[in-house]
């Protein structure tokens, strides 16, 4: 049994945010052989489920790693099998620090995105993440349980986003990780979570060796996953850091079935 852990945006999905016909055919064959497919994303669970369902991936053997490894969901049993959530006490502090740099920051409920305002950042984010929106100037007021993550967004000023990250760096030690999923999105989640931790958990869950795990991605939040798996795959369109961490780099990018092409060669 082989396990394929794949990021979504920039990896499994093409530039139209779809699973192509050729990639779908590979996944069907891979699953039919008794292997496991683990869709691994910074997206919240309901958004990953939307991608899965739209792609017609209805076979047994599919799991979801959501919100950067803070949640693992078994589609066969329809159960969450791992959760690592942010303490509610962190939310007001992080929102206050983000405000110092005029950085948009949002969080999540099980059924919705929670944003302090209906601004340009949340409009941009929801082009791909089609979840209900709750507006709450104080994010914590809209939460009744701990969220899986927060997300800071700056559409046109990376330096401002980085200044916010540096501002909280000392406080974050032993509390949260701050990792970019692209130059506009700074992911904030529990220090002991992450995609790499989720890879190890899923392999233990199935009694599988890490040597039978393949992990593919394109962004910095994929690095821990790529390093944890027996074979780490960087997309041709990946960042330099991802390529350095990987064992192989695809010849083709995400818009030309790069992952399917590489997996066929590896298998």
C-alpha cells in the first residue's frame, strides 16, 4: 500500500482550481490498486471536501489533512481522527498585533470564515474558498470553540505581513507556527501541528511505513510534509525552498499534470 499526500492549490489542482481529466484518471487507478490518497491543504475541511466532491473522488481510501495539518478527517468513516486547535486566548492578542500593521487577519468556525470586516482581502480569499462568512469586528466574539487556525492576508505588501510575523515571533515560541502558503497568506496554527506531523500520524493510523509515503507540494507550508514522507515531491512551479527540501522535482507544472506525470514514473 502506498500513500500519496498532495497539496491542492498549485499542486493537484490546475490554474482553474480543478483536477484535470488526466490527473483524475491517475488518481482513479491509484485508488483502485488499494492505495490511499490524502488531500493535504491549508484550506478548512469543508473547502477540501468541496474540492474532493467536485473532482468526483468518491472512492474509499481518501483522507483529508485540513488547515495545515491541524485536522485529519477520514472520509470513509466520516470522522475527524486528529485535531490540534488554537487556544481561544490567542485570538484577541493576534488580532491586536495584526491591527498594528493594518494587516487583515481572520479565523474559522466549523461552518464559516470569521472576518473582522467585509474587506478586499476577504473578497479575494473567497474567490476560491466558498464558505459562509461571519463578520465580527472582534473575532473572538464569534467563536464558541477553539479554531483550527488563523490566516493573515496582505494582498500587495509582503513587507507589512512580514513585519507582523516578526512582531509576534518571540511570543510565538512554543505556541504557534507562522508559515507562508504564498506571499499574500501567512498561516498561524499550533506549534505542534503542521502537515509533516499529520503525515506521520496518518502513516501510524494505517500501520504504514514512511518509506511508502509520497508527499507533493509547492509552497513553504508543504515543506514539513515533503520532509516527513519517504519521497518528497516539489512541483516545477514550487518555491526554491520547497525544491531544496524535496527528493524530486516534477518536469511539468501544476497546470500540465506535473504530479500525475511524476507519480507514474516513481511507481
